[in-house]
C-alpha cells in the first residue's frame, strides 16, 4: 500500500497510508497527515494520485519542500523518495515491507512471572504477506496504466488483478446509467429482487441496461475470460443495493447464513457464499460498484482483502474519471475539426456575417488582376487575407512578396521597392533588384501602405499605372508583371484630408476594399480561433494543456482584444509555457474583471450609440451636415450639437442634391 513514513526527532517512525486521491500534509489536525511541527504550514503540501502517479504539490507558497535534497514546488514521487517539509522528514514508499520479527529465545535473566516478549504469529505474518501481495499487484496494475489507453482493457486488467489477489471466482464492475458525467445524479439502487442483470433462468446480457439503472461494464472469471450471458454473470442485487445506498464496502463470508442477506431472493436463487462489494465514488456520488465473489468457498474473504478491494475501487473511479476527461477532450477535438471545416476559408477561420462577406469578396476578386486594399485594425489578419488572394489567383505559382512600408527607413524604401545599380549611393557595391522585380509574375503585398512617405507615393503611383520601374541610379525602364495588394490599419480618407496620403494613389490601390472586422465584433469566431491556436501551439511547444475552462471561454468572448488575433495568440502562447494545469483558466490568460468591456448606464450607452451613428452617416454624406440631418430626420442643430462635443470634428462638406 502506498505510504508516507514520518521520522520524528524521538521515537519510532509513524506510517500514513495514502488511500485517497488527495492526501493533505500539514500541522493542522484536519490534514490526512497531521504532524505537530511549527515549521509546517497549516496545510503545507498535498499528494495527488492521478490514476498513474503520485505527485507532491505545494499548497502554502511560503512552505519549503525538498525532494531528495532538491527544492521543488511539484514533483512526481517514486519509491524511496526522501521528503523534507520544513524540519519534518518523510519518506515515500509504494508498499510497506512487513517487519521481520524473530521469535526470541527464552532468557535466563527474565524476571519470574514477567510476560514473554510479543512476537508476530504465523497467522498475522501470513495476513501481512497477503496484503503486501495485493498491494504489489495494485502497483503492477498502476504501471500498466502507462501503456493502456482503451478503458475496457483497463477495467478487464484490473478485474484480473483483483481476482488473482482475492482468490475470487469472478469479478464485475457495474455502473449506473449516468456514471461519471460532469454533473452526476444520485444513482438509484435496484430494489431487492431486481435482477442485476438477472436472476432468472434466462438472464439478460451482461452489457444490457437493467431496471435498476445499472449495467455491467466489465465481467471476468478466474480464467481471465469475459463472462458472457448466463448464470456466471448474475450477482446479488440486494448486496449491490446495500453498497449503493450506504456508499460503504460490504463483505459477506457466507451469504446463505448472513443475518442481513439470507432472506434475499437473489442470494437464495444464486446460493451465494463469499462476496465483497465496494463502491465507485466520484465527486461525492456513488457511480457504481466493484463486485467479486466465490460461490463455492465460504469465509474466503477477510477485512484486509476488503481494504485492498476498496483501494482498487478508488483506482477504478480514477480510471473512469480520466477516461471521461480524455473522451471529452477527443470529442472536443473532433467537434473543433468539424467546426473548422465548416468555418475555414483556406487558412482563415470565421463564420460571422462580416467574415462571410469578406470571403464572398475574396472569392470574386482573387481570379482577377485588379488591385485590392485590405483595411482593419492591427492584428486582424490582413496578411493572411492577402496570401489567400494570391493562393486563389492565376498567379498562385508565382512569388508572393511582402514589404512592410513602415519598417524600412525612408532613405532605403525606394531602393527596396525598385532596386538599385552598383554605385548608386554609398554602400551600393553591387546591383540589386527591388521587390517589384522579384515579385514579377506573382503578387506584391504592400503592408502598412499608410506609412509610405509622400515623395515615394508619386513614384509608386507611376509604377502601378505604367507597370514600369526604374532602379535607383539607372535611367533604363524595366517592365514588371505584378498584382498589387495593399493593407493598412489607418483610415486613408482621414490621411487624405490631412494631406498625408495622395488621393490619386488611394483610388489606384482601392479598386476593391476588403474590411476585416475586429475580433471583438466576430461573436463565437473568437472561441473557435482560440481553440485552433491552442491546438496548434500546444503541439509546437510540447505543452500538456488540453483546452480551456468554461470560465476562460466566457472571459475570452467578453474581452475587448485591442490587439485582435495577434494579442490572443500571444496570450495563449504565454499561458502554454507557464501553465502547469491541463486546462487554461482566465488568470492564465491575464483575463480578469478589468479585461471585460465596462457596463454603461442605459442612457450613456444610448448616447454613445447615437454619437457613433451620427458620425457614420456624416462620413457617408462626405461631411454634409444638412443632408445628414435630413437623412436622420432631425433638426440640423442636433447634428451641430454632436459635433461640438468632438475633439476633432470632421470638416464640413458641400450642400448636396437637395440644395441643387
């Protein structure tokens, strides 16, 4: 049996059995391992059993933990590990070896009439060895968990181990209908006399659902064979009912003579002898039972074997819980793959109305050679859209060349775009083609086009119109065959009004405009994108994280994400590296209450909406305030009142059709 052994400063070591999934260690009396030492915190650490390994974790961040002399916050325990918590010395063992106590020879110096020294009897030693054999079998079974993944094989292997240890004739695992669901209901135990699966001459299949709401999930005999239909798979429904009702294990040495069960119809019908039955408990609810029996031998089982069976039952509960989690994660992954199939457009994920409009436009313009301007906030995926346009175009076999107009010094941009000849400027030791020449036959993507200096905008306009470029320092024209896609996070109309961007270049680039909505306006797309990013980067980074908690998904959807997909991706990468849990929580993504959009009073929210709507209509009318008032059905003075509150109101436009 797995144990922790405490070595006090004085006296004999004290042993604590680790029979629970979570064992707490500290100086408070409520701990499973309570050690009276002021060097320990109230609850200093805990030992977690995950169905395969025992792991030591800190509970109090101020508490010091040493494993084999090395400071740790979390560690996987192996047999023989020495633990130091504060000034408390402990050791971990998978099983406790029985003490070998020899029967002492009579001493001539013993006082007359004094009792003989206490010795371990042969019966006690045999009992201890039986328990040790059972616990070693449990340890061997735990090792098998590392290689077995199919739950049915796991349960069958466990039943074979239980039967071998206890000497039982058969073993069965029974589960209620909703066993190990996320919100388990209280199971209904079968009424006395109800078959589990049946006590009639023609019993139901062991896999069939019974009237009592439980079914046999696994059934094995001493020959390591599955029990099929027939009397061999029939068990006592009254004993099962007792265990489900009380949540406690039951041992019956001779069922026909037992005062509690001798009148049970199932016991009489099956003529049962030795039976042990232990509950399978998860989240405080009995989900089913582990049942072993021998109908030929009376008095086969003892209390020590019942303890071993209870530990195996706890193991079965953990196996089923882990299997549920794995199945849920596999189902989530399959669902994600299906959703991505429906929501993916090439490498782009999205199914909200605004993104469907983006896909519609993209599909239509991709096969043409017209210029496309992609607009939207930073981090919305403009380069991904540009790549998809290139991939779906007739130029897909040609190069896709990217140049970031905002990342290159002003004195080098012309050379980067059009190339240069040897000696054109200091440092030009050889002729070099520009991005226009490199992209010939393919697509040139001009990212952050709004950052381009005015003097180069003229040269770019000429190159786009004539499809001819001149290298720096050369007067010889070079023809280029390219398609230009540009992108910016700036509002180019405002840049034109401010004199920072040429209007003629704007119209040359903006033949078709594709606007990418920010992440906060894409509804459930943000959840699908988050799951896809987690799946991608978890594999790249070798992280054990499997998904998000429901709270994290809710926080992701509520967050504003000013940096859009780029910000979301960076948060997920950071969490994958730093998180030690299998599911990411809101705090792992730095999503607290402050990340949520503020709740405004209704009047203020209404006022904010009206302000934005007035400005939007005013922009559509090119600043014509009279026409805007007419379209909105309000007095022109209302429009002026809204504009008075703006720090940078749009300039007024001319009077439109109604005044002509």
